[in-house]
């Protein structure tokens, strides 16, 4: 039993009220909630009237989209949603601090690779305890919110990676989007010219670099459990060869995914590995510059049929607040945020793939651009599925091996061995 669960619910409530309750409430509510000694978010009759939600979206249009969805679910449940958003690098330190001080909100949004870390300290409740189900969800989506056999979050929509290509450049070169590694090497070389590289990706020394490499490692049978295998070395070798023969620029070791998209958008790359979050910027480039782009699945090694990409996206969780009434209401809010209506809205407004496979197919029928992402999500894998909270260490090894091999510091085989042994 975890330390968190050892603490009596009454004590948790007392600490929670002392630490955050009265200071965060509007004055009028504080008079009724704190003045009468009842719980924050609960009126004097014991009815839950509000929920605290913590997320990390402060940028537009995402923050506005979530604000509207939260408000709609709040109206449906007859409650007020008190939202707090913390951007970027400050988010997980805040979550960890709140988990340690037992002051997590009623509903907590987590990037799915972070869920296991928070669940491992006993700060989250299994969603099945509150009647929530993952029936009909993509297998990888469920796995990404699972820790030691129990599901701790419900993710309404997902993202992943695909291969974007410039239709005009491929047509002029007389080539088709590649489906295999050998076709990728051939096509990228055919597309490379004086002003254009055939393909680009992010091999930067951050988790972004590791994330972009995973489809190549996983589709070839490599595993983050042990990088020092021929399968992973071959995948590193593919990227090394593309850079070495000039089909991909040497700058990929410094490029973020946004940098890669900028190069593609400006016609400096004929193909790129990237995610659906770039679609709004590419649509804008289509309107202003006439950019015509298409999407295909990430190429696979010869003899392999399935392109296995990593799964991204946010999952909504239920912290162990110690107040069963509030948790039940929070579960209804999470169910609302995973409803058919919200999953399709997130798909249409944010170019995400609905977590339910039937809804994903419906969205792809409406917007064929998303077909490649829908197919990738079908076989996508959670980054934490094998290693759980130890995933960040493996990701660091992956991007370290890439940096070493792509800058000529070692052969692919030596690079993966060195990274594994560090």
C-alpha cells in the first residue's frame, strides 16, 4: 500500500484545505465554503458545485478550445470548472509538488508518458473505481494510461507521426511516396537537389529526437529495453546513411520538430517526419504559397508490414483527493471529456485522432488527410509500455546514440552500445 493511501481521508482533506482551499477560492465562495468549515467545491448541503482542473495549455488556439470544452461539460454537470494552466517546463514540477503535498486538483491532465510516474506514488485513482471504461479505445491509448495492470486515465484523442511529402516535388521527380526503407533512401536521393534535401527529421538531443526515431527502431524490432541490438543499430544506420549521402541535412542533429516543419514549409525539404499539430501551419502555407502536401505512413524495413509509431496526447486522471463525492463528480467530468462529441471535436479542431477506433474511422472518412495518422495510431505504442517511469532514461540513451552516430563519433553499432552502457 502506498504512502498516499496510508493517510486517512480526513487528514488528506484537512491538509488540502489548509494548503490551498481558502486561498484559491473567490471571496463569495470562500465565505460559504471556508467560513462554514465545508470542503472547497462543496456547498453547505454537501452538493459538489465546482471542480478544480489543472492542465498545461496556455497557447492559442488550444487553451481556448479546452476552455470551451470544459465549460460545456461543466454546464452539463451543473457545476463550475475552476481551471489552472501551467505552461511547459513548469508543469511537471508543479504536479510533483502537489502530489507530495496532497494538494492535487480534482481532475489532472497529464501527457501520457508522465502518467506512470504519478500513478506509481499512489496519487491517482483507478478509473474503474468510478465506473469509467476504455471499451472501444485503441490498444495503445489504453496502454499509455495503464500502470501495473490498472488504468489511471482516460485519453480522448491521440497524436503520432507520419511522413509528409511535397506533392509538386515528387511529381516533378517522377517518384511516389516511399513505403520501405530502401524506397525511402532511393526517393530521398532522387528528390535532393541544389536547393532541396530529400527528407528531414528531428534528431535533436532532447526527447523530441527520441520520439521521432521510435517508428524506425520499433518497426525494425528494436526495443528501448536494450538498445545494443542489431535491429536498433540498423535503424540508426538508416538515418546515418541519409545524412551521409546528403539526402538529409547535417542540421537535423539541431532541429526541433518545429524547425523541420519550417524547412518543409519553405520548400527546403521534399519530405519530413512530423505530427498532425503541424497541419494548421501547413494549411496556412497552402493558402499563402500554394504548398501542396500529402501524408503517408512512416516507411518500414523490407519484409516488415507494420509501421509502429509512438503514441502522444493527454490523458485525464482522477487524483486521490480523499473526497469521494468530489471524485465521483470528477469522474463524470472525465467521462464528458471523453464523450463521442468531445472526441470528434478535438479531432476536428486540433487534428487529433479520436481514441475510440470507430470514431477515428469516422473522422478519417470526413478528413482523408488524417487517414495516415489514424492507421498509425491503430498500431501505435505507448512510450512507457515497457519501462514505465524509467522511460526518460531510455529516451536519453536513444537521442545520445543518434547524436553520436550522425555526427560521426562512432558507427551505429558502437553508438548504441555506448549509449546502452552509459
